[in-house]
């Protein structure tokens, strides 16, 4: 078995590095070297336009022509062979080895005496991943996983600790005590303060920790938007929060695929609201957040869509602030954006809609507060959340307010999920079409000229369905008597 590589971070600032080759691969290597402060010398008959610009700007030296041993001057620290010519790469590797220079031959581990790792970079913090040249694509995959776990706050943490390095070493001269200090520091609210850009509070917390007045670990709540169901729509911030959570309070509409991405040993508590079956009162959700955060746990309040779009996220933050519980917010892709996109419906369009209105039709009281004449105006898109059980009322009020009976609609059921269905038609046939296709929640209603584009632009799942033009055929499935039953 070959010996493992010795991991090494090289300081190339102000030092000359030879890159042989002038193509796209050489360009990537040169840009990385410039980022590290090196002084690249590029040897090649021709250069890419970008490399030529850098040469003209004096940021690299161009050695025009074919490789010569003389390019390996006494001031060269490192060599990279990045040509597509195997004999040239071998010649570069041999010449570099003869002068005891480390050389990397792109895509040839056997000729390389050093390898360029996949890197996760967060300010001064760098995490390098190498497969020893055996499987660079695997190393890149690992890097993508680490990108999700380590955000910019880690780089800020390194900078902050660096500014206090002398004080920390003076306060904890013993290595064991210093390790324990850093273990407690990582588990403290420090990273959360840095993520919220509360730099002064973070600096003060670190100073308190060094002085020995470190408060015990405090619980917190992260309000996370889970999107409409497709786990691919989660943000990196959401994935990080889910993987750090001790307790996850999740809504009914959060998909199982999203939950499967969370930390496996976390405590999962369903706190969804439903018109039928189990339902958790809002005050009980507040109590659960407070209970677990007060016990020092990291709580994720996981909500479908986005917590601040008809999600009562504002009420939950007001409760947390009133009880002194630290919190963060990770936005999610709200259903209007996700479901419309997966149905091929642009919510705004230069030819059809210059305005977008998001509306909740959850109950009669909320509908009574809406300005229906404004909603009935032309050249806008209406998106109704939680409106499946009130389609007759929505239709009647919009028609009474003057919206054209032929205005296109799209009902998007289970948007962005594998079982997505899109049903389209004109406003005058809205309730009847929904009954024909037995539309059930979760479903979103899109009204406006853009809804008709679903037939033309659909790309996900099956093509849109339409209302029947002939009498219904016999079916073993009995449609609900009212749309409220379907919801």
C-alpha cells in the first residue's frame, strides 16, 4: 500500500511558481496561485484570453514557447504541469525532480510529488480534502458536503480568536485546559452572534470567556423555512440548522424527504395544524419552544414554505423575544415561488402581469378583510394560499368585483413534490374543475393571465389537466360533495 500524503499548507506569498501550459486548466491553476499571493510564470506557446490579460497587466510573466529546463530558475519554489501533451508533462516532472522541486502534473498522480486538494475556504480557515489523486471527484463531493456544514461564521470565528490569541494562551497555558476552553467556546452562542453580524456582542462574549465568567450554554431557536416539499430547495443555512438541532418542531406540510436530511438523533415533535385530525394550538408550540430552549437545547422550528409568509413566524419571534430566548431565522422558498416555478408559471411577465399579490383565504374572516376590487384589477397575478376549501367564495367575489370570467387559473396540488398535479382552466369553471379532479390540500391557486402559460411551459411532472368537455365517465371514486370536503 502506498504511503499517505503528508498534508501541507504552503506559503507562496511573493514566491515564484512555474506553470507550464496556457489553456483552461492552466488558467484555473494560475488564478488559484494569484489568490495565494504567488508570482506565477506561465510557459506556453499561446495563452487563453484571460491569461493574456493578466500578463498584459503585469500579474504574471509569460515565457512564450515550448518547455525548456532553463525555465526552472533558482527562484522557482513550485512547478505545475498543465498541458495536454503527455511527453511535455513527463519532461517537466523529470526536470523538476532533478532540481528537488515539488511538481504537480494535472491528472497524473504518478508523476506528481504534490497534489492540489479540494478546498473549503472560509476567510483564514481552510479545509483541504485529498484522495491522493485516486478519486478527485470523491474529494470534490466531500467538499460540497463540508460547504454545507461550515458557513462564513467559522471564518469570522478564526479571525476573532486570532485577535485574542495572546490573551487565550496567557489565560490557559496548559494545552488540555486550552482545548477544553475551545470545546466550550464552539458550543456557546458565539457562532450564532457572528452569523447575526453582532460582532460587538461576540467580542464581549469571548472576552468574558477568557476572563472566566463564561455563562453556561444557552438554548436557542432557529426558525427555518422548509420550502414546499422538494428537499433540493432547502438553503445551506437550513441544512446546517437541521444537522445541529437537538429538537425539531415540524409542521404537517414539511415533507418526509426534508425531515430525512435532519440530524438522525434529534427529537422530532410534530406540531402541525390541520382542519382534520391532530392539531397543535399556537400557544402549545410557544410552550414547547420555551421548554426545550430553557433546557439548553438547540431547537429548530421547521415550517413549510417560508415562516414569514402566512406562517405565523412573526408571532413566534415575538414570543421568543419576550422570554429572552436567542433566535435566528433561515428563510425558505415560499409556496408561491416554488409551486409556480415547478408548474412552469412565471408569476410576473412583461406582457401579462406587472404586480404580484399573495393572499390567504384561510377562513371567512380573512376573506372579509380583503380589498376585492383591487384584487380584480387587470395585469396582475393573484396567488391564494389555503384557499382550496373556499373556491366558490373566491370565484363569486372576484366575478362580483369585475374580474373577467375567462381569467385563467391554475390549481397546483402538492407543488414541487413527486405527486404534483396542475389543473388549469377559466375562472368561471374554477369550482367545477376542482371537483372534477378532486383537488385536495395542500394546493395553491394562481389567478391571472400567466396561469395559462402552464400549458406551454410545464417541465416538471405530468402535463396540466383541464376541466371536462364531455360528461364524466363512471368512476369508482366518489367526488366530494363540496370543496371544503376535499380540503
